[in-house]
C-alpha cells in the first residue's frame, strides 16, 4: 500500500492476525476487513497457516475492499514450510506453498507474505542459511518473471532454537536476497532471548541496516513453561506482559518510524484495540 505524505513521526498500522472474533465476530475475510475498520484499526493479516484455500477472485475482492477502506493487508503463509527439509519433495512443496501465498498477496495487493522458513535439522545453521537463501532466491526470480513487484517475502524471527530465525539470520537473509524483508515477532524474540528484550536496540539495528524501510512486525505475549524453565512459543493475551507492550509504544512515539504491528494474541481484535489504545496514550495515532 502506498504511504501518503504526512508530517514526520511514527507511521503505525495495527490490526489482528486473522478476522476479528472477539469484539466483533466477522463471518468472512471481506467482512473481517470491514470490521477491522469499524474497530478503529488499519491493518489485517490474512491467515493461510492451515493452507492456501482462497481463490484468486476472492483475494482480489479482499484487496479491493481493503484498499477502499485504507486497511493495510499482509499474508501469513502456511506453517507447513521447511526449506531445509532433508527430503527434496518437502522442500519443493514448501516453495509451492510460499508461491501460492505470493500469488494471493499480489491479487489482494498485500505488501508482505510472512514465512517461518525452516528448521535446522541435521544441516546446522550455516548450511540451512544457504538453503533458505537459495530457495528464496528462486522464488524471487519467479516473482520477477511474473512481474510481481509489490509483494515481499518476510522471513520471521522464530521462538524455537531449533528453527531458522534468529534476528541475525533474518536480517542477513534480507540483505542477501532482494525483495525479502525481516519480520520481527516481538514475542518470539523475547522467548528466543530468554525473556529479555530491548526495543530500542532492535529498532536501532533496523535503522542501521534498513534505514527508513517499513517494518512488518507481530506482537503477542508468550507462555513461560515452568517445567522447562523457559519461554515457549505459545501465545497469550498481551496483559500477561511477556513482553510488555507499553515500552514498545513509548519507544515508537520517540521515533520517525514506519511500522505494522499485527496482534497474534489469542484475543486478536480485542488485544489489537488495546494496542491501539496504548499507542494513543503516548500520543501515537494510527496512520490514515
């Protein structure tokens, strides 16, 4: 989505990961976009996590409605992706799932397709990085051949140490492969770093590497597993404050940054509205 010219300061989009279900129960993706707007939000992530089942015509309709309402769209590709699988067939199927997501993103004019790229498996981090780089490069070449220019593949920071997706890895792959971007999942990063998170440090890293490029991010609280003695990739309402949202809102208020915050809390739209209210409380209004 093209960004309008407004005075400097934070340019912020907030919305749920999926159609609203709590403050209002949307019946379809199109209805979800309309409901997001009614709730005073301006973004929504279309969830293909269980498979790409939306037709191209439906994707175009979603995009037309979102564009008319000023709602910024993104897509989350299926969870069943592993570009470092030991089985070639699974790697090819993973690329196919990403490609099908990209096609829908192009039809609905979504700006990013979020991907959990891989598990290290027996390859280890370096070889896995090379395999991810190669596969994403093939997909980007295919996008270029199909004249798909408005969509980027977003490689997400992951919570599990066996997954590809440290913040260093997602930054590195985005620098190596054109038309890819890092996706900062603040809850995942908090878990991966053992329950610590310096928002200012991460935002400074972004600015150092990518300047004023738009950031696509996710936010949720994550569960602390007492038996394991660690934070795990299980999402909880943001009131649990693992990590807390208010310090991020305060940090954004101090910066000239362009950022989407997709709420992945189990409460989806309800917590997305809370996030908007936190931002408004520190003087940040959502981008219009």
